[in-house]
C-alpha cells in the first residue's frame, strides 16, 4: 500500500478527475474530456500521457480524419467567384482580350489569369486566337466549377469553415484535390487538415488507485496555488491543499557549448572561403523584381507557383526599383531586349514587380550580385528562405540555402559538376550521388543533384545550372555564369547523422547536447 499512497500523492488534479469520473467500460477521447470535464485539448492530452505513463490508461484505437478548411482566399472566392468564372463572364461580354488586359480589368494577378486560361483552354472553354488574344469558345463551363462553388458555399455555413472528407462524395473528393495543397496552402480555397482521434480505456490497476483516492479524500479540486483573490475573499481557508514533493533533486547545471548546426554552418563558410569565394548577403524582405523577374520568371506563368511566398502586409510595395536594371529586365520579358531571345511577349507589370515579399529562394542574392561582380569571380551566400510549405522530414517552411555563382570565360558544365560533387561528398558526407536534369526558368542547362540518405533514401540536395543570357545580359554580364542553390539544411541532415530536418531545431536539449558533427 506504500506504493499506492506515494502514487496518489503525486497524481495531478487533471489525472485525479479522470480516475474518479470514469470506469473500465468508458471509451475516453480528448473531445469527451473537453465536453464533460471542461478540459482544454492540451490538458486532456497531458492527462492521457501521464496516466498512460503510470500504466493506469491504455490506448485502444486510432481513427484518422481528414478535414478541408476554407482559407481567406476561399472566402474571397465565395464573395467574388473563381478566377475561371470571372474570366469567362468577362470574355462573353467584352470579346477577345490579351491576358494582361484581362488581369487589369478584373483586378487579378497575371499569373492567376495565366493559370486559369491554361486550365480552361484544356477544357475547351477558352482558346487563343490569331491575335494572341483569349476568346470564349461557347462551350459550357466544366462541372468541377459548379462543384467547387457548392463546396465553398457549404463550408461558409460551417462555424469553423471545415468540411469532413467522410461526408463528401467521391466526385467532390476528386474536385477537392485541385482546391487544396498539402505542401503550401497560399492561394488555394481550402487547406488540408489531417487529424487522429485516439481512444483510451482505463486499466484494471485503476480500481485500487480510485479506492485510495476516495479513502484519502482527494477530489482533484485541491488548491495548488494561492491567488490574490483567494486571499482577499478568504476562500483559501475553506479548501484543502495539494501535496508537493520537496525532496525532488534540483535540475542539473550544464555548461553551454556551440550548437552543432551553427557549427556546421560555420564549417561550410570556412570551406568556401578557403576555396577563394567571397561571401554576399541581402535582406530577408525582397521585391518580386529581384526574387523572380530579374531571374526571367514570367509574372503570369505557373512556374511561380513553386514558390509559395509570404507577402508583406505593411508596406506592400517598394517605392522604386533600381535603374537601368528595371528597364533592362522589362525589355527582356517583353521582347527579349538585346539578349537574342524573344522574351515572354507580354506587358511587364511594374506595379507587381515592386511588391514586397519574404525571399523564397537564395538565388535572389545572386541576382543582386551579378551587376557588381568581378570577372572572373566566385561568390557565395547562406540565405534564410521562406515558403508556405508543409513541414515534414525533408521540408521546412523556412530553411537555409547556400547560394553561389562563378563567373568567367573558362567556366563550363564540368566545372559546375565538380562544385556539386564537393557539396554532396565533402560537405554533406554522401557516398552515393547522382545528377538529374531539371528545369528552372533562369538556367539552361539545369541540373539537380540528388544524394542517398541511409534512412530516407534518395532526395534532392539542390538545383543548379548556367544562367541564361536573359538573366546575365540584363545585369551587364556577358560571360558564362554558373549558379547553384543547395539546401544546407539537407546537407546537415547527412553530416549530423539525422533522419528528420525538424531535429535541427529540436527543443530537446539532451538530443542537441549529444549531437556531434563529423568534421
């Protein structure tokens, strides 16, 4: 009985109330405790964790649930309609128009109009005429748009704006697949939320504990702390106090040391500086101009969708863009400028190009460096980047990239492959490396370097290539420029012997203390 007495003295009131309220036949979930005991979700989960650790509770089932929650963008669609519906309605009334004209008339962004036109043209609803203008073909809108409207209207009627996948038809689920993203939720009507309902039951051992609680007169309502209000009212005299164990030893005092990930970042800098590279840096807040336009990414093209950027609320736009780079880049986009290219053949939006965002890729540093770089020259930077991304073992919503460029008449693809191998083998510590053809709007050829992790298998370490003339000549550079953007977080994954990127930023200090870099 000594063990039982010790146990009940160390029970938290959250545990005590559960033990006294329920029996062996009760199926317990977080939702039930929130409803019947007034617990918050965190309190319910904490009570389950503590009771399970004491062998008084056991997990019996896990039931997965998928919900689709309406986003702010979805609410705007409920008010104004989808871009596809608005574009078709406009073309029905006004006749054929250029895509940038449609964007200006409807207050949409060029890239959204471009994406909507591409989808509707595949459906046969819109087509491009001989004058490169979009026109309505007369074909009825696809059924998916009707279903989209119904789903958004249904979500608007829900207090939490959520639709349960279990209540949706197969056709609705198929349509929802195009309305939500698992990795990144910006500019989508819905976001996917995946949850699990965990069910528990009390174990046979709880009966003895309950009897001891009742015998000791412990209810779970014992006073744990004295508040000013209790002192003023005298209520502290009416209750009983919770016992505390004053013999618990104090926490260890451990001397600090360099964080292994910080140590790894410094080692990368040391390695590149020893090879003659100069370091560059830049602000976290950038304009669309440097983040995309200067890299020959068209403003209207779906290629921009790979970068789910965070926009700045205040101020929303930069006052100006440096000349002559704005004029040069504008000419390259509209007609190729003096690069020998035909460009993208659209009207460059000077309002959009000034929009402020959190930089989504380290290549923005290279774009800034080009016009002031020495020839020949070697430059690198370690940049914190931000994308609206689903966090998992190999993805984070904000992450480090090591970005670099090498300029000179004598550099070529073989030189680039040598640098990529250095990152993969000498810095990341990979033993298996492969190169895969890739696509980036600003490089040609484009190459991805992949490495094999002992637990996670093959994954992309980063992208690279040789800058296109549309990028370099607009900045006054007329020699080959090698460029790469390597995920330094992923290199650390290999070098530090980790299996999950989230461990780089772990709050578990014991794991951080034990972790050692291999260098």
